[in-house]
C-alpha cells in the first residue's frame, strides 16, 4: 500500500527511464521485450478509452513501472504498459527495482513481496491514483494451474523450469489481453 508521503516525488519520477532508454540498457531478454511489444494489440476502442481516461480531470497521466529484465512478468507485462501509455499520451518512466528498493518497499505485494512489474499511476500533477502488481488475477490463476500440473508430471528441477516456460509462453498473449481488461476496469470512471 502506498505511504501518505511517497519517496517518488515529481522530480524523482522524471529521473526514471523512458521505455526506449530502459530497453537500451537491458542485459537479458531484449528479444522478448521486442516480441511482446509486437504482440500487444490494442483495439481502436482500447486506445480511445485510455486516451480519454488520461485526459480526464484527475485521470492517469503518469505511470511508473518497477521491473527487472530477467523477469518473465516484466518482459511480458511492461510492453503492454508501454503500448497503453503511448496510446493514451501518459508519461511513462521505468525504474530498475533492485536499484530502487525504497520505491519497491512502498508498493510491496501483500505488504511483503517485491513483486514485479509494479505499475503505479499518478495524475498529471503527480497525485497517486493506484498501483497494479505483477499480473492480472485471472493470469495468476491460470499460471498456478499450469505450475501444479507440471509439478505432478516433472520432478527434476531443470526439466521443470524448461517445461513450465514451454507451457506458459503460449499463454502470454492472453495474459496481455487480461492486463488491458484489468486496467480498463480500473480506469472506467475516467473514460465516461
């Protein structure tokens, strides 16, 4: 939960990396960021929705993302957020989590986990609106079902990791759609 006084001032927000600058410094999975940026599909209705929400008084005009390039939820999810920000005209800034633990600790998942991506939305004048963590609940439910099934079938840890990724990667485009739907639900009052 966000603190009343945030470590993310408007000045600090501007020091975050643009999406392009973040990609320029990633060390692993650049191909996956590019892949999932390419597979993120926003309909004309989605684009109009997010643009209207961002332009609304008190609407989401700024978005901060905490992430690391090694994380599958980040290389799948951050491109979706980048596409939404571009379509809406939101100012996007990315902060590597491990270099910004004070920000991460302000937005812990369940008050204890440093889950990424963590996506924080602010108004144009930098008032905190909400934050969104890791992946949509529907995606987590599907991911957990796949993990449980693979655990029953595969006992070897290296084999488990390979099999799980082989099973999950085809689900990522659907998880991207869930992300768009979740964020539309979050901001529906701004897009009326």
